[in-house]
C-alpha cells in the first residue's frame, strides 16, 4: 500500500512539475551546445506561434533571432555563455511563425554535460514589448541629449575662438604672444577676450573679461571686441577708447559688466617703444625689466558697463630693450588651487624664471604654472598677452 | 605611451620560444583564448592583448579616427610587436582579427611570419556574386541590437569600464563582466568590422596561412572560408566539426589540434 501511495504522489508531483514547466509565466527553451532546440514549453509556443514540431530538433536558437541579434548572439552571448556559464537580461527580437517580431528578454544558463544528458543551454524568455518600447524612448532621448550636448560644446568652442585672434600680428621690432585657456573642461563659453591690431600711429592691444559665462556673456564679449576695434578716431587715447566702450555697453542695455585693459604701443624715430594704457576696472599690466625688477603699469579705473560716468586714466611708460610687459585676466592671479590663490607673488616668480624666453615661452610658462597650480582644471578662464622688446 | 598597459598585453609561455600572438575579435577580449593559449605555452612564448577600446585596454587611448578602419587595429598589433620586439611570430586571429592579422602581415611579414585565421571573413556584406552572408541593412540592425543591449550597461558599466572602481556595489550587477566594453566604441567597432572589405588584400599575403572554417557559422559561412583559401596563395583550409563562430570557446581541443597540425 505504502509503495503505491508513493507512486501516486510521484505521479501527481510529475504532473505538477510538467504543468509548472509547460505553463510557466515565461517561455522556456532548451538547446544543445550548438543552439539546436531540444525542448520548448507551451508558453514559448503561444508567444511565438510555432508548433512544437517546428522547433524541436529542427530549429536553432539563431534561426529565431533577427539578423542583428544573431550577430550579437554569436559575438557576445555565445562567448559569454562559454566563459561564465550564464547571461542575463539579453534584449533581442524573436521572429514569430507569422513573420512578426516580439521583443523579449533572455536569461540563459549553460548546463554542463552529466552522466544522463549532454551539455545543454537553458533559456528563459520573457516578453518585454512595453518595457522595450519604453527603453527605446529612453535611448532616443539619450541620443538627442548627447547630440545637443555635442553641438553646445562645438558652438561654445567656435564662439570662443572668435574672441581671440587665430594669430597675433607681426609687429616690427617687438615680440608678441597671446594665449587662452578656458575654465574647467572648456565646454562653456567664457567671457575672456583679447585682440591686437594696427592703429594709425602704432599698435593697439585690448584684453578683457566679461562678468559671467554662457550665451549672455558671449554676446557682450563679442560686442566689446568689435567696439574696441571700431573706436572713433577723433580721440584715440586709450582712456577715450574705453569710455567709448562703456557708452556702447550702456546703450545696449546689457546687464553684464566687464573689466578691460587697452594699450597702445608707438615706436619713435629712434626705434624706442612707448606704451600708453588705461585700465577699466582691470588689474594693472606687469612690467618686468631687463634687470629683473617687477613693477605694475596702470592707474585703477572704473569697471565698464555699469555707470554713465567713468573715471579712466592714461599712463605712459617707455620700454627699453629686454623689457617684458604682461597683460592677463584675473584667471591668473585669482586661480584657485588647494592652497589658496595663485597670487601675484607666484606670478612674479614664474615670470622671473621665464624672462629669458621669447614672448610665447613666457606666456606658456605662466599658463602652465597657473593650470598646474589648479591641478589641470582651472576655475576661471585665463587669457595672457605678452610683449617683449628684444635686446 | 606604454603599449603594454595600453593594450593590456600579457606574455607567458616559454621564454625565448617562438612568439605566438592571440588576437580577439569583435564583441569580446583576450579571454576568448583562455582554453586555447595555455596549450601552446610549453613551446611558444604566448602574447595576449586587448585592442584599444576592448577588455581592459586603456580607453583613453581610443580615437574614433584611428579605429575607423582595420588599419588602425593592425597598427595595434604592430605596436605590440615593436614594443616586445617580436619577429617571426605566429599570429592567431579570430573573426575580424583574422583580417587585422592579414593587414599587419602584409605590412611587416618579418614580424608576423605565419597566420592562423579562425573563422575569417574578408567582407560580410554580399556583393554581386560574392556571398558574405549579410546586407547593409542587417548591419544597421546589429547596431540597433547593440543599442538595446547596452542601454543598461552604459550608465552602470561606464564608470567601471572607465576605470573608476569607486562603486564596488556595482560588482554584483556585472554578470556580463567578461568581454565588457564601452557602448560607443562597440558600435564603432561593429561598423568598422562589418563594413570593411579586405578581399583585395588577401592576394598580398606572402606568409604561410591556415584557415579554420567551422560548420554552421552564422557569421562566416563555409563559402567565405573557401573564398579566403582560394585568394591567399598557398594557404591551407581546415574544415572543423565545431559549430558556431567561436571554436576557440566551443571546441578548444579541435582548435588546438588543427593549429598544432599546421605548425
């Protein structure tokens, strides 16, 4: 009696197990190592519309996959199955009996050969139409976002490049160099600019820093650069050029202000250079003499773009052979490292150490030190222009 | 640039033995060779590496420009040869790496003096009478498949792939930790691989070559293996019982035996 009970239980258990397999809430496929289907449950057949005899012993898992997924299976999942005995959440489309496609997620395990059966791959199949549709939307959104980001970075870079000349003009008897480095990763338009151009009786240099970043700042930066170039000729003193810039900014009703230094260099009949500059809220230029003495050039003046009436002063110095003049934005002195600001002292030391180099060498050395001081990620834009009178 | 770190180069086997370079295809990394390479360590100095952009290579060295053609990948092989000063090496290339080896051996036959081409295809897309097995639309579908499957990876795996292991809790999730890759690089590698056409290069191979052709290979059907065999002067073709595209994983013994018989 007892034995028969056991047999009944076993029979019932088998029936339950069979129902569990056949009508499980996910499709089941078993394949040989080469992908040939050897077992399939009813859920899987209902999902794909095939008859059991279409699949078992006649179809390989590859044949159920769309072409792209088939390549992916061969290049990614088959190797993974061999290397780690299981893969999870593989997203593929299955080709149904009527030619339609059903998006599914697959989990698969590799079952090694045993005494009673050869190597098999067991695959669980979950229909995932809704989820895959949602994922596709996410993917498209991400692709759009990446594309916008890429365009924004490109725009920022192009715009920024328009704020500095590709190369400074060649000035007879004087060595000049300019350098610019955007803040951080450089994916936002900064407000620094510089320019150098020929004027009636010499050369003019403008260097400035518009408050803020982004599109609004870029508009002002662009305006400032052109306003300086187009300054009226009737009064060409640097302070007059900056006063004109102040008027232009106020007229434009922009809520951005800027600081700038504007300088002119004239060469007299005996080949000596004379520098005249004016500061609009900007830090003075640094003068480095042949003997290594450091001094500042300029008298403090009003920030531009805020007040109707500004106080601006012209300061003139004669330059001797071997002299170096450095214009920079506050990204240099106010460059913030772990130990505080870069500061004027470090700037002085960097310039003294580089003073025998040419203008480009001096600008490069100063830039390198400021950037290194901030571990390669400057907190602000940095613009530097260097003039050197060769000996 | 440190090539050994850049390409995650691993050298083992007999010091001073003939060099044998194992090179992985699209979709995986040097772990593809884990069941095959050790069988050659007694006699050969084995060299395994990951192409830039795959496995544990330095992703920062990846350049979309360089790796837009298989020549860029061939340069990786030659860089590794130069760094280790390898000459007279056996080059074993699987899948697309077979063609990469062909390109490298044409450029420097002194360094790569024998080619073992496992499941090669010089062109995957049909062209007139030539049967590669795929259409251009199929390849775009593959790129879509990559997108669907990397959706979860891109956010979760990227930090790990990029070498920021400061989120160890991700370790649990990384079931597919072999053959991991950056999704964007994988897509470009897919395009470079499946859109390339190296049929004209086969005739320029001037070193001994063995072609291993599997049965039932969805990526490189038998007629492609025969095509490669006819096109490479003096090459040998071995038809394998192994099915699928990766005999190095599914039938390592047969793969090892075929290579040893040829060498």
